[in-house]
C-alpha cells in the first residue's frame, strides 16, 4: 500500500475495528498460476495488537494450493466517499476520494483437523441473528460441509492501514466536506463524515 504520512493509521484498535466492521475482504496469493484472488469473509482472532485472520476457501478452489505456508495479502475496505472540489473553501481544487483501508500481509497455515476447521467456519457466523451454530447440524451433513472447505489461518507479518480523511486540507475545507457528506443522507457518506470529524483540531 502506498502510505502517505498524513493518512497513515497505526492504532491497533482502530485497525482491528475496521476489519471487524468490514470482514468481507480479498485474499490475494501468487503461485504457479500467477496472481489469484478470492473474495471471502474473515474472522479476526486474538487481541487487536496481535490478531490472526481465520477464513476458508471452497475445497475446489485452486487457490487452496497456497494454504500450506504460502505468502498472502488480505485487503479490507472501510467507509469511502467521493469528495467534490466544490465542497472546499480553498480554491482551485480537484476531485478526490476519502477512504479507510487495511492491508494484512503474512503466511497462510492450513487447518487440517476437521473439528478445528468447523470451528473456523463457525467463527464467521458469530453474529448470526438466528443463533446458527455448526454443532447443531446433523452429523453427516456437518461432515460433508466441513469436507467441502479448506480452512486456514493468516498470520500477519506486516499490517498497513490508511485513513485518507482530508487531513491534508484546512479545517475549513474539512468542515465543508463533512457538511456536504452529511447532507446526502447516505449511511456510507455519514460514516466518512464521522471519520473526517475525528481528524479536526480541537475547537
């Protein structure tokens, strides 16, 4: 990730919080077939400052070849919004995009034991509104489902995060962006406005 000092985020709690709030990420690996990517949900395990990422792929996915110690990149996107130059007090200006994102690089470890693989799959359903639990499935059905996946842990070796929230603009410019985003009545735009507001200097 290209990191600009004004936008770089290093707080482990904020980084872990973005992953928890936006767990559907992108798993990227490189191997004999070239670069491969799969969109999958991840579960974050462990403390914010030393977390691991747990997930699984379909057993038929050729990307499973990377699960035994392969290098990987997991990408997570948080709130984002277009920023019009017309919202700035300072002119001239050009359009841009404010966003929050996290990149996690590390090594993959396959989870081969069936019970552990089932637990990894269950971790993704921790917030199920109907209380789903894999242990409540009929044994033969559960066995088939677990056999159809390849669970893994991604052990982070490098975590990069960027909160590009107009920090390079004046307080007046940022206030204009916040006001315009909130006027849209869109939850995503409101989320970006809230993050920009956190960057404002004390009144």
